[in-house]
């Protein structure tokens, strides 16, 4: 019998399939279906720093001050009073989710500063969350802000949150750091219990008819997995926090690659939005079938087996791979020109 259990954030999970934060998690019925389909844990949708700040009216005054003289300024930000459930509604939803299922429920906070909103980390803990995921989505648009300042902001945030709660804390990161391995080490030292790689970078588009900047959302594909397993494989064994892959997990093969790179769990959202919640069951069935056919007894047996420290050629994760990839691509031959071929034949027929 194949053993699918894994350890993540100090929790023993029945398998490595985790439903990551998405609108699907806003419905208790969906969370029950996720458990029935095989999800080992669920990460709730995020509670945003802006929502919490708005509740205290600080952000509201800041955004609306003087806006009446420039009407479209009111449209620059979403109506945070209507976004998902609001702070108190979020906590109530978390309590009901915990009561509805037996699998771990992981709360999610989305923010970047170290302000008073962090007190909600403690409230999420008190509401019964088994762990907390910090979904840090920050784009440094200030030309005066240095990379070192951005990194320190992350470190300070993790340290402050860890000081306020006892439950494990995961950090969901973007990939745009100049030194990801060093950043992983610094977050380790700040107390992070897991790193979730990577947050997807959502880019707006231009509406040429109305001359507006419009939000866009494209669901992930398995191709996006490559960046994730690359860095998980490099970090595995070099830092203490657990590693999780999010983005690009669609099939059992994707899950296997994530595990072999060194991840403890594989998180799914786009695949569930595309194929439905029952897709979890199909992936788990294929996972078991593959492991039986290849004589793996457990998930733990394969975790990290293709990591940087385990493969015969670790340079494949570094610069040498760049040259190998470029040399490995064979250019397609263009359709042959009959006249050029005739000239070549005539040339070859000429005597020396």
C-alpha cells in the first residue's frame, strides 16, 4: 500500500495535495467537497491589509481626501468594503470551516507593512487556524527604494508576525529577488516555518477603446511549474523551512516533480477552477498508480530525490544548463529550394 502522507508546517497530512487560496475557498460547501475529493489541507482566501486598515478608517480618509476634486481618483482602488467577507466575516468563516471539516485549515493574510493589522494574525490563530500563510504581494514602484530595503521589509514582517502568534507561519513569495537563496536563508532566520514558491505576478492590460488600465487573470499551466521546481530543488536541504510549490500544479506528474525537487506539498488552484474540485481525486488516483508502477513505497521516499544536492549533475541547475539548453535546440530545416538544390548537385558533380 502506497503511503502518501507528508509533513508540512508541523502537520501530518494524508497526502501532498493542498487546495491553495482562491475564491473557491469562500464557500463552506466547496471546502467540504475539497476534503471529500482528497485535499489534505485548505488555504483560505486572503484577508488583505487594506481591508483591515479600512475598517479603522485610516485608509478610507487617505484615499478619499481631495478625491472629490478629481472624480476618477475614486476608481483607482477596489471597493474594499465589498471585497470578500471583511475582517470579522473572515474570522467567522474560518471558525465555520474548522467546524465543517477534519483537515487542517490554513488562514491567509495579504500585506506588506508591519502596522497594526498584524494583530489579525493573532485573531486568526484564536479563530482556530492550524497555520497562517503570509501572502506577500509587493511591487516596489518607488525608484528610491533599494532591493535591500525591500528584503528587509519582508524580514521585519515575518519576524513581527512570528512574535505575535504560536501557530506555524508560511511565507508565499514572488520570484523577483536578486538572490533567492539568500532571501530564503534570511526568512529562515526570521522564523518562517515554510516558503511557498511562487506567487504569480498579475499584470494589467490596456483597454485601447476606453483608454483604461484593466485587470487580467490568466490561469496557470504546467509550464509555470519549471521555475518553481528549479528553486525548490536548489533550496532543498539548505534551509530549515518546509518548501511548498504553488503555480503550475495540474497533473499527477506535476505533483511528482514537485516532490522530487524537495517540496512537502503541491498546491492547486487553477486546475480546480478549470476542471472542478473533483479533479483532486483524479490526480491522487494517478499519483498512486504511478508510484505503484515505479515501486515507490511512500511520498517521503521521493522527496528531494531530484534536488540540487541529490542529482549527479547539480550544474544543470546553474549556468551550465543555460549553454546546454541553447545548444540542444535543433533548428528546423526550411523547405528546400529546388533551384538551390540543383546548383548544389552541379557543384558536387564538378571535378576537382
